C-alpha cells in the first residue's frame, strides 16, 4: 500500500467513524435503540471500516430483505412530528420561497382537516405538484421531505418516495408501457411518485409510447387520489409545455413550485455544510478561492448544476487533498487530514476541466 492509499484509508476511517456516530444518534432519536456494547450483553463483531467485508456488508444485508419485510417497515415506521419536519425544512440553505409555499400548504391541509372534524365543508385536497427549475436546485430533496410531511399530516399511509424518469415508465412495445407504469404506481401507493424530467413522456411525437404512460398515470391519480401523490419535475419552460399538452394533466396539477438557482453565498454555505458533515474545514484563504471558482463556474448553470456542482467540486477537492498529502511534504495528523487548501480547490477545478476536455474529444471521435 503506497502513501496515497494510506491517506485515503485514514480519510475513510474518519468519515466512517462520523457516519457511524450519526447513525447511532439517529437510531436513538427515532427508535430509542442504542448500539449494543459488551457491557450490555453479547458484543457485536467488529469489522474494519476500510475492509472489503465492511463494504460488502450493506449489499449483503439488502439482498436478505424481501419485499414483504420492506412493505412492513414502510407501514410500521411512525409518522414524524410536524415540528421536526418544519425545522428540517427551514434548516435547508436557500429555498426561501419554497419554504414559504410549503408552510402555507401545511397550514391549508391542517385547516381543511379541522373543518371536516367540525362537520364543515372543506375543498377537495389536490396535492399533486409541479416542481420546476434548473438541475441541482433541491427538487428531489424537497420531494422526499414532502412525502414525510404528507404522512405526518395523515394524508398518506406510508410516506415513502419512489423516484423514476421516462425509462422507468416507458417500455418498447405496445401494451407493455401500461404494465410497467402500473407496477411503478403500485409501488408508490401510500407515498409520493416523483417523476423527473416528466416532459420526456410527451415531447417525442404522437407515435411514442410515453402517452400511454401519461394515460395510465392520470387514471391512477383519479383512482388512488386518497393515497397517492404525484410530483413531476424538470426545466421550467419544458414543464409548462408538458402540463399544457394534455387537459387531464392541467386539471390534476394545479400546484406549482419554482426552484431558483442558488446564489454564490448559498453555494458557499452548501460547500461548508458538506465539509462539516464529512470532517473537513477550509484553510485560511480557501473560502475566497472557493467563491472565485463558484462565480466563474456557475455562469453556465446547466453545466455546473447548482448544489450538484458544489457536491462534485467538494468530492474532487478531497481527492486532490489526498494527492497533495501523499507527496509526504506535510505531517499527517488530524488537522492536515481535515484541512482543504486553496490549491486543493484549484486542482479540483483543473481535474474537472481535464475530464470535460477528454469527454469532448471522445465525443468528437464517435
């Protein structure tokens, strides 16, 4: 094992340790379950975080779970408190208009429920939504939260989220698309079906099978309106065209949420949040470098991808830090392992540009 591998292994051990601590705290908060220790009873077998066994364990555990167990877990998972969910919502960086709209929607649902409880007429709840905005603006993140909010409010029985795009709904032959879409809908029943880039279902011509998926979806939205919410998402103008392409879509989707691009300050905040969660800090002067990079890169919103671009930059920066430390010019300790310098950020940017150049070259040869 060379020095770079040792650095990466040490980073992995730190990150795995932080992850285990958070998972333990989450288990205690949600279920009241504390990790078993030798003092409490039978000690658990220890597996090195960097070992192949540790990496393979989650996959092996997933294979053992069958569909029946997953269904039971979804149904048995208790609803979260609305206070906690709102706290999580308002803890998100940016998204101020989205936070206001979600708060207003929650208030409306609660008042409708109260009216029904007092024998007063209440409007039918139409909770299907259209999320529009550029990539990386938090649409999927908010959709996940909405599924949990709807369960907390008693609107949905399970509160899980099933995420698909065109490929998850459309098949290649007549009649198969309806079956494929129906299977996805059944899986989403009791929760939220989130369809990303939904306009891809209708923008390929009248002979395309996407319309069959839309027709199947519309029927399910009517038949399962008591226990299914559908959220469609994508670029703003394309989503407008999608909704207006079918009267059935216009009648069922009457809630629109626009997700604006993140500001530079917000993206810096997202980067710092990722650092905090993963055990890193920005060295002196590095935040100024980060801001310069974000200002330049975010000019091409579609290519950079807002929060998605920030995540990619962060991942490249920690890889660049590992390369730097592997050179052996600095002492390896907790501080140096945590510190991201300006040179790491610049190296990350150069790596991104080199990869983009290579991709363009390969595309040109095809």
